[in-house]
């Protein structure tokens, strides 16, 4: 088959985006950007250093006083225009994100649409942060206002190059902050395009900046004395490091990490909806999302449902219904987990190893992979694989399944497929996860409900979207006022 879109675009040597324009960084170190569809280099991206971070921070600092003093009803107009620009350019933006991160264009567009929901929520911020005033004692009024923090940063992962920045940028900027985004060095194109759209939407220079880079840039962000807050999305290992290092330098930090999401399949689950629902939850976005179901726990006699899952997984067409893996190293890591499970006695009932796609032979591909009869000692049972791989364990009771879910160190998401309201209620109350689904394998909350997990899936307080996001990107100012009557003046004066 032909490639699903133009996978042969090239973008040359990229720059950062500082003070409303592309700027050549001070660093002399660059790294190639490869498209997962072709395996070919499509760009070269700078690995910015501390001087580049400082350059962008200075631009954001200079822009902050004027932007913070701009009335919020004017600030929010930028978000209204950005929403329209994203919608008008959705096909182009979806293909751009797909090219660099490996999603199908449809999946990439869905991620942008989720980001647009956050923009819509930010457009209500004149009401959300309006504060209030109360007479707390005779003649004494106390009022609350939510003030911007200053220069803030969003560090975004490779798997959602538009959506994750759009989780943070609309709220942070509408609140009056100025901002840096540090995208993954594997997917720099979407963030730079977002910068162009924000400029077109009327955002003043310096309010939004993009600094490309890797570990050195992240460390410089954590250490910079003039950055007030950091949001991070990525692996739990790095999330913990960013949280600790950023917090030690006095910053607010909210760092979202990885996951090992479990779904429980009950024998009474809908036989038509549940099997494809579980498989799609595991293989959507090629399993490269923190909400992916990577472990299924079957309760009782579920073999007929597993057989339907097997049939459905084999029907998924790579390149059309499922995208590519981000890089060659990730493909090799996924293969190692599957190989190891097979060597330890698990049954590979759908094998996605050594997959290829016609027209994209140089790309990085793993097909849907279902592994049955997984046991607790197998690494695939508890490690985050981050690929289209579903590990299936079997138990006798729902409480056994809940115990397995609760024992894992992550607490991002958990779900159950059942026709029993009693089972669903019991699971929802007992599951040790911040996001729970019933007959929904990927229970992503929609605005205004906030996104965020528990335990080793999150470091910091609050969630990254919704009302928690408004609180994270603002600080409360309380003003208490008392006026005294002028005894030397009459009411007629």
C-alpha cells in the first residue's frame, strides 16, 4: 500500500523560537530527527544549553509585566483565535504530528482536538479566576484574586507533541504567565508550529517561547532561578528527578510519569463491545501513551472473549489503523519483553514482532501483540513496555484482580469491562488509580474534569488540566481592607 500521507517531507536545520521569531541557538550541538514512518532523517534539532534557556527566560521576563497587566478578557481573545486556527488547520497539523511521532493522522488529530478542549476551558477563565469579596467583620472587607506566577515552563514528551503542550499553554498563558515549552528532541516540529499559530493569533512577542533540547536543557530549566513553575510529562524515572531537582530550587513542579494500567475483564462483559474495546485500549497510538492498557486480568472463564480479542487484533492494519513506534531502540526493547515472556512460558497468541508496512519499509513497526497466561514473575507483567502489547493474566475472583492492580507501584488508570453494576461499583471504589473506567479502557477525563494519576504516576500536587491547572499556574492574593470615616466632614461635604 502507499504511505497514508506524505512521509518524505524534510525540514532542514531547526532553530528555537524566542521573542516571537525563530532564533539560532548558542549551542553548537545538534541531533537528527527521524520519522518513525520511514526511518529517515527529516530535520536536525539543536540541543540547547543553559545559555539558550537563559536567553528564552530573559525574553519571557521582559514580556511578563505587560502581559500580566493586560486585562484577562483581552488575554482570552488570543485563545479564541488560536482555537479557530487549530480547527482550520487540523488536517495539516495532524499530519505534521503523525510524521514526527508515528501516530496515524487520525490519532494525531484526536490529540489536537483534546487540546482544543483545554483551550475552550481556558476561555472561561475570566469567570474561573474572578475571586470574590466578603465583609468578614463590621467595616472590614476581605478579597481574593488569582495572580500569575511569572515565567513558567512545560516540558513535553514525544508521544503527544501538540496535545500535552495544549494541556498547559492555554491555562498558563491566559492566567497571565509567560512561558517556555521544551518539547522532546524527537518531536520538535509541532511545538514550533504552535508558536507560529500563537503569533498569528495575536500573542505578543516573548509570551511564548520554544527551546529545543535534551537532558542539559531540562537540567538548566530545573536550576534557573527566574523560572517559577514547571510541568513535566514523561517517564516516572525522569519525572521524579525533575520534581526533586526543580523543587529543591524553589519551583512549583507537577511531574506526570509512567504507568502500568490494568483492565479487568469479567466473564459477563459485553461480547461484542468488550473484546475490541480492550484491544484498542492496548494498541491505540501503538501503545505509546500513559493511558494505554498494558495488563489485562481475566476473571473466571474468559476464553471465548479472549478468542474474540485475538481475531480483532489480527484484523488491525498497520499504517492505517495503527501507527509506528517512535524509534528503533523502542522496537528492540518491546521485542525483548515479548521474547522474555515467551521464554518464561507465556503464550504469544498474536505476534506483532518483525512487522512491516508496504511503502514504509524503513519505519519502526510492531504489530498488535497479545500474550496469554502471563504470571507475576514475568517482567512484562509489571514493567511499563510502552508498545502495542497486552499481557493477559487469569484469576478466579474480582478481589484477586483488584489486589494485583493495587500492588503495582503506578496509579495512573484502571478499568473494568462488565455488565454488572455491583462489580463496577466495587472496582471503582477499590482500584488504586487516579482515573477509573467502566467499559472504557482509556478513561481520559474530559474538561472540566482534570487529568492526573496517583502514586508513581505523578509527583506533585494536583492535576495537569481542569481546575487543578488553574490553581497550579496562579497564586492567591488576599487583600483585607478597612476604611475609617472622616470625622471632620459632614455628609453634605
